[in-house]
C-alpha cells in the first residue's frame, strides 16, 4: 500500500512540474502542440514548460516571437514526433511555390526556447528543399532531439541568433544544416543520407566571429565513400569549424567545396582541429581551409562563442540530465 501511494505521489509531482500537458488521447489540457503554444501568455517573465506525450503530431507549428521562455519536453525522443510535409516546390492555395522558408514544419521565433526529447521532422521526402525546423529566436537550446529530413533539414536562420544543440541527431542530404546563425553542435550525430553531397552551407555575416561549430560530434551516414563535403559557402564569409570530431568514410578527402565561388576561398573560415576517422585527411584538404592550433582551438568555448548566455545554466523541467 505504501509503495502504491508513493507511486501516485511521484506521478503527481512530475505532473506539477509542467505547466501544460499535450496528449492526443485527451489526458492533458491540449490535444495539439500548437494549442498549447498559443495558450502561453505573451512575453511571460517565467519559463512555461509544455510536456508532450508520445504520438505523431502532424502540425505546421509556429512559436511566435511573443512566446518567450517556452520549454517543450517530449515523453520519448523516438516516439514523440512533430512532423509536417510541405516542400519548396509545393504550391500554396494561390498556385505559388512555397519556397524554402515556406516549407518549414516548425518555425521558432521566440527567444529562450528549449526543446528536449523530441523528434522534429519534414516528411515530404527527397523532393528538394524541405525544412524541418527554422530557428530565428535567440538563446535557443535543443537537447536529446532528432531532426529528420532530406535537403535543408535544419535552418539556423536568425542573423543574431545563438543556438546550442546537445546530444542531438541530425540527418539529411544536401546542405542539411544551413543558415546565418551562430550555432554550436556538441556530442551530436550528423548523418549524411544517400543522394546528397554537402553537410553544411553556412551564410555567416561578414565580421561575425562564429558560425557553425561542431564539438565532439560524429559524422556518419549511408552515403557512398568520399561523396560528401563538410561544407560549402552559401554566403562568402561562411564560418564552419569541426573540433575533435569523427568523420566517416563518406567525407571527401578535400573536405570543403567553394560552390564555384573562387573569391570565397579568401573570405571563408573552414577549419578543423584533430579530426579522426576515415574521413580525416588533413594533408589532402583544400589549401584554403585551416587546421587549428592548440591555441586557436581555445577560442571555441561556449563562453567565448555565446557571451552572456550560458545554455547549461538551467535545465528544463523533467530534464534527463543527458
């Protein structure tokens, strides 16, 4: 009897740690994720935690800029899936192509957003650009999340946006991590699928000190050997750095591509530090890329990259601690 009562108390304590619960079976306050997001007060001063029970939620989602401090926590990363299937060439009701941005399954405009234990997906398939998540908000963190798609899966878009991806899985084909933002990927698996050739396509602003930074990641995939480049410059001042990262055999020995923009070779920062694995070929890399020294590598700490934002200072309610 005592064990039973303790179990009830534990369940109640967990329920009380979330502001809203989303469940398709009606056991929460909301059946859809967008309803829960809409219920968050605009510019609330405290975080709002939304627990999402297992299920496939086919919704085109928008977290408005007025919805700040929202934390989404899934029940199980493999079983809590937020998905939609728009793509760039798809026609809207006026017969116009949606375009890359219009294809997005989940727009994140709100600052201080956190997500944990969730799968974000664009399920359109290999039909050209089809974004799973576009992020414009500042101080955005994803932990133990999956991003599924093909071309243009993940779009760190905001020019002044700082983003942190920890223990995440990201898959795709061409340019499947692309955009302007300063984004750190730590302990992530970056999976290159057959049918593509480029992992990243940064468009870092001129003068911005950091673009995409990968720390202790693993680049894997089912793509053919030597078929993928680490990155190509969507804009001429692209910055992409891989630190202590395992590179699979699908990575081309040259490492980087200039996107047929010879001038970009003088302006980009494409660099590595102690890459390992069959795709690590420092002597074969294009001459305009860089192998960082120990001293240069010290500039790539979370503190130096993010400044006054410490993404690890506070964990979302219900955090697994992974």
